[in-house]
């Protein structure tokens, strides 16, 4: 009797019913830098999309399981209008809400066979990160395909199955995002010269003219904050002014807790710049061939590429 009770408790802890299979991330995969980057990109994308609703997501595991965020995200991204209660407090209410929301999501995604989905009401409500990531990646692909996600992301997973004799586990690898572009496409992309790379090959006078135009654009937007930029390469190296500039031109406030306002180490500077590039990506501002380390190392060309991308998007405003 004691053994039976112990087995039931183990099944409840794992969230697996008898005869059911469930796939979870291996704990070691949580340390994968690309997985962490994917989570960060998705959090920024959700918060940017839902800024008018004043909804802020900090954890994909903890903030999506009750259906509230998914409900508003779907309505913001599509023409769907769902008749569900705003806040579902009890587990039963959450399951009911998630059922309606996911049915609508699957319909918008064009999914015919829900059994083939890598997410479900039970998995999302149980805070299964793998299922949540699959769902969000599918929504990005459908509603905002220009958003750049880490490609070809493979993670270690474990499949759990409860049988009459006990719990069977099987390790494996699963892809969350699609493989990167083909080698031919990559080569074609490399052949396309970046406008800034082309600019820097021109006469110094033309280069200075463009620099002045970009600097004027930057300072015009930084003036309300009482800030002025005179050195393009140096003053953007720690990511602070870059983040403030993005917030100004894109029209939203970046919470101060999300970055280092006075970075003192290279790692803090790198985190700031990485966040800035992720924010640009979430707004559809594509910056090619720029690594965060290029900015922190005061690479003029890389810094100009970012500023030019912002300038190009917002100069008419």
C-alpha cells in the first residue's frame, strides 16, 4: 500500500498520468546560452506587443500558464475577440480559459490536428517551458515572421511515460526553432554590402556628412533627457545611451531594473548592448553583421550600423 501511494505521488510530481507521455526540458538545457537568448527575445516581444495593455512578463514559465497573457497577445496580433473572463483565479477557471484561447490560437495558426501540437492546455497550465516555447515560436512565425529568433536551436529533452511497472524515461534532442538558412542563401546575403560598409569606403567628406546627420538625429531625441552625444563610438559602448535612445524613438519606457544604468564592468556593458539589439530586433529594426561585442569595443562601423538603422526608420518622424 505504501509503495502504491509512493508511486502515485511520483506521478503527481511529474505531472504525468498513467499511460501518458510527456516531454520536458533537461535541466542542463536551461543553461544553454541560445535558449536563454530565445527566452529573452520572446519576453521582449511579448512586453513590446502588450505595452498598451500595461502587461509585463518577466518569466515565460510563471506568467503564461493562466491564459491572461496569451489571451491579450492573440487579440493584439490578430482580429480575434474572445469571450472569456479577464482573470482566472482557480485552476478550473484557468483550464477553461486556456481551452478557449488555445482553440483560437490553433485556428489562427491553421492547425487541423491538435493531437500533433507540441503544446496543450495541460502542458501550458502545468508551466511546461518546452511546450510554451513551441507555442510562442509558432505565434511569432505566424504573426511576426520578421522577428529574428535564434535559429537551429536544439535542446536536450527527456520523455516520461507512466506504465504499470513504473516510470520510463528516454533522453533525446528536440528542435525549438527551424534550421538556419541554406549555405547558398548565406553566401548571397554576404554578397549584399551593408550601406554603412559602402559609406565608409567613400570620401571622408561624405562620411562626415552622414555622421553629422545621424548625430543630429540622436541629439534631437536625447535632448528631452538632457543628454548630448559628441563621440559616436565611445558614448554608446556601455549601451546606456543606446537603450535610452531606443526608448525615446520607439516611444516606450525601458524599466531601469532591466539594465545597468551605471555599468562598471564589461559584462554589464555587454548585457546592456545585447538587450538593445534584442529590443531593436523585436521592433523589426534589422541590424546585419553586428555583434554586441563590436559595440562595447567601440567599433565605429558597428555603432553606425545600429544608429543608421534607427535613423532610417524614424527620420521622417
